[in-house]
């Protein structure tokens, strides 16, 4: 391999803050808002031009699609997000749960309001390119923007990038490619929305003819024993139009690609949204070449999916693509080594922890198994699985917190990402106020602030 030597140069310190949150997805919004509300001067940075992460950037509406009658959750900022969406008429009933599916475009406004009302300093269009670490303690982050490189100094940094970009650049230990391999190569999915659909005919096709259930997923390889309790429940699963089109040669899939999946909402105006039906397998979402190939393949297969739908899905005869998410949806990359590794036994065994910063329902969506929270069971989220072992005053939230493969299938979901974000946001603010390291923060004080913010901790 060839290398070049970069010329040393001075980098301007453009901002100084107490808490710096990098990544404005669900976990980042929650972390920044909760830290600011707890009294810390807080900045939230985002590489794109809006907050929302997988909601606004990818187009995923199902922020709490796991929810059923009796489900017990942490509340907090996740509930605020949903309440604001309802108040703005910016959501529709999610079809397989008791939750609401937010309008992904309107969610940009919801995120703006949450962030600015809390007094968070927002900064768009900047990419985390390096970490400033001295004597094992993070001091800030180097960003790249249109105007060049600049630094933001902070007492505490929270990595909410999803791919643990800051933790990686800071030198934190992590599990990476080998974990993805064990998962069978988690797919990437471009999400798109359709217009010009005869939704009356399409609804009749779904609810009167197909009647899809989770049992249909089992036929595709899901673990039957673990999923038996939910086999007869409805799910917005689309597979037959694609299978028919493949069988008769109407469409041909490229190697490493699959077409089958779910939609979210059917609108009377002729739109069907969150078409999450294309999967590109075996690519890394931390490699630009792999990402490029996945984006190109994904868009080609969206066209193939539309061809199949127009031919075999009643109501789609004249359908068109309304839009595609601004980036492909990814599911797994780096998992940071933290003080505790959450396990599948914790998730499915109602684990309890003295350092809990929130709860999440007994919900699992991964490794070929789906467990829905139908009984009110839940597990607690320990602060330690968000505290990296190698770098002081760095916290992680979202899907890159520490856990095994089974636990990952639960905590990677948006509802849990919000809970972990709110937990570490408050912990960061308390650490700043008490002038202690994040690894030594008084967890009782953190829990009290979280309860005051409307979070169920135990």
C-alpha cells in the first residue's frame, strides 16, 4: 500500500463547550437535550443538514413498532418525540403495534424544536475526523467542514454516531468485522416511499388476501420455537409480489441482494411509505467502497422492486417512486468495549442493575429471532455498558454500546437508543457539575435527575 505524509498544521479551536454530542440521530438528540436540561452547556453536531438520524436520513418511521398493550417503557424523551408528533399531526398509526409512525420529514422540525428549546448549540454539516486525547482522557473532537478543519473542545464527549466514529478515532477498543461476520453480515437497506398507489385496492390485497403474519417470516428462516408465541400476529410483510417476479423471470437479483420486507403506512392520498424491502448483504458500513457499492446496488434493486410491485401487487399498477432516503440504512458496525457487556440473558431475563439509567421492554429483533414485549417484562440498562474502558470522559450511546449479539438485537432499536442517549446525557451533565470523571459519576444523582426528567429508571 502507498502512503503519504501529511504536513503538520495548526487547527483552529472554533468552539468550547462542557458537553459535546456527536451525531444527531435519536440517541444524540436525547443525549444533547437531557444534558442541556440538566444544566450543562451542550453542543450537538451532525454531518448532514438535519437531525433525526435513521428517521430523517434513512426514512424509518417505526420508532416504537415493538409496542403492544401492556408494554412497559422508560418514557422520557421518546415519549416527548411521539407527543410532539401527535400534536403537530405529524404521524400515523403504526400498523403492527399500538405506537405512532412519525412523518419522517416533519420529524426534522420536531428535532429542531427539541434541540433549540433546550438551549443546545446545533452545528450541521461537519464530520468527525479525529479525536483529541491527552493522557487517556478525551479533550475534544476534530471536525471537517466546508471551511476546513476545526476543533471543538469539551469536558465530556458523547459518541452518538452509530458507528462509534469518535470512540474509534480516540483509540477505544471495539468489536467490529468479526461480530458482523457472526451476524451473517447484517444487511444494508435503502428505504423508499411510493406514490400513485390505489390504496383502497392495496389495503384489500393486504388485509383480505395476503393477511401476512410473523409466521411468514419463519418460513424465511426465523427460529420457529422462539417465535411461536407471535406467529399469528399481523405484520406488514411484503414477499409474494417479489417471489412471483423472481420466479417468472420478470426481475433478476444481483449477487448478495434480496428483495422482501415491510412497509409502514398506507395513506389515503395514494402513498405507501417506509418501503424497507431491499437488502444488500455482506458489506461494511464503515468502508466507503462498500458503502458506495451498497448505495448503487440498492437503488438498482429499488427499481426491480417497483417492477415486481407494479406487476403483482394490486393497487400498484401505476405506482411511482416518490423519494428515496438520503442515505442507505445500516444496522451494525463497531461495538465499543465498555465496563460491562450487556447479554442476551440480561435482555430476556429481566436483568436488574444498581447503575440503571433507564429500562427497555423485553424486545429482541435480531439473529433470526423476534421477541415482542407482550407481557410487560423489561430489563434495565446499566450505565457501565456505555462507559468505554480505554478513554476517560468519553461516553457512547445508541447501537455502539457494549453488548453481545443477542443483546444487540434489542438495544440497537431506536426506542432503546433514545433511552441510552438520555441516560448518558444526564450522566455527562452531572460529571461536569461535580467535576468528576464520567467513570466515577455518582449514579444516584444521575438517576434522580433522570426521574425528574420523566424517565423510568427501575
